[in-house]
C-alpha cells in the first residue's frame, strides 16, 4: 500500500539533510501527507510555519480552498495579509472585487 498511517520523523541524516515525515498523518520538521504537521507541511490538511495544501493553517499558508495565517492565500483566506476570492483580515485582497 505504500505510506504508513502515522509517520513521525525529526532530526537529520549523516549528510545533514532533514528527515521527511511521509504518511497519512505526518509529523516532523518536514511533513508530507494527508494531515501534515511540521515546520514545512504539505498535504490535504497542512499545519505548520509554512503550510501548503487544500486546507492550510500557518504563518505562511497557501491553500486551494481555505487558508488561515499571518500571510494567507487561497479561495477563502483569513489572515493579517489575505489574498483570495473571499478574504478577511487587516489587509485583505479580494479577487471578487476585481
């Protein structure tokens, strides 16, 4: 089947590259999976400092549908600086206004 259900990976290998957590639920410095939680997270639901996914939550959040964070971009965006079709925040840029 491939990916584990839960994968937790922290640290680095001998060459200094950070380990990447890959799984349905991925937790680590770098995380890729259905639900990804990490410093850099990529997945269906992504939570992290830099989050990219369908639904994202983070300092920098990029999403296909909903993003929430300091800097957020997505169809629905919520944040200090928000860019989206429907955006809310201190500096919202609503694409529906153009």
